[in-house]
C-alpha cells in the first residue's frame, strides 16, 4: 500500500479483489456487509464497486475519503480487518490496495499488471466527456441563475458550473465511461 505525505487531500483508495470461481455470491454478500461499515467511518465520501463480466471474478472497489487520515483510519480499523479476514478464503490471492489523489483513479487499469493508458487516450476520453458537459450544464443551470440572481454572478456561476462538472465527471460519468471503452483505452 502506498502512502502520501500530504494529510489534507481528498483521497481515493482503489482495491482489487480476484474472487475464486464459484465464490461470487458469498463475495457479494460480504460486499453488502462491508459497504455500510465503511460508510459509518468519519470522512467517508462514497464507494463505487466495479463488478466484472460474468466468469472473470476481478472486482474493483473505489473508496473516497475526505482526508488521508480518515482513509487510513478505515483501512487499519478493527472492523475492516475482521471483514477482510472473513473474505480472504474466497479470494484467489491477497487484495491489492492503492491510494491515489486527484483524477488519476479514472484511468486505473482494470486488471493487475495491465499498463495505464497512454496520455493521448486519457486526453481524448476526458475531452469527449467534458466537451458535451460544457454545453449542457450551463444551459441546464440557467433557470437557477435566473431565479437566484446571486448564483448568476460571473464568479459564482462559474464556481457552480465547475462544481457540477467535476462532480458529474468524478462520480457519475468517468467510472462508467472508462469501463465502457476499456477495450480501446487499455489496448
């Protein structure tokens, strides 16, 4: 597990589990137990579970916490250690945990040992997601700016638009989009 020296950044933990064949149902039950346990920890901002195609067994869990300290509190907690001990017999090998900051987690290879996509593919994919949003989001927020004049002030409206774009990209679009185009992205 890697560590960071800057303690006050939003951090993402990308956890890879290779589930043994035939153990998927028990693993899914385990996910239903560990997910709410993590959500109760201080600083938890969200979780995405990237499920593999049937028969592959490689799960990716993306956890977001408000600080490195809170993330490490969860990762080293007695609750998590107990739950990891329960699931270990269902895994083909030990879990892989990476801690990341910023947007790099969008392009984490789906399987261990696979290379990160080349920068030009990351650029093209990000541009193809952001460009339509730069057209749609300001248009969709226009009624808000008209109803709440303070929200329509140039600096405020730019902040609101940037926050909506970033939220959509981080939590909604890129986790699904990178899976959708994974064949091209990681080829």
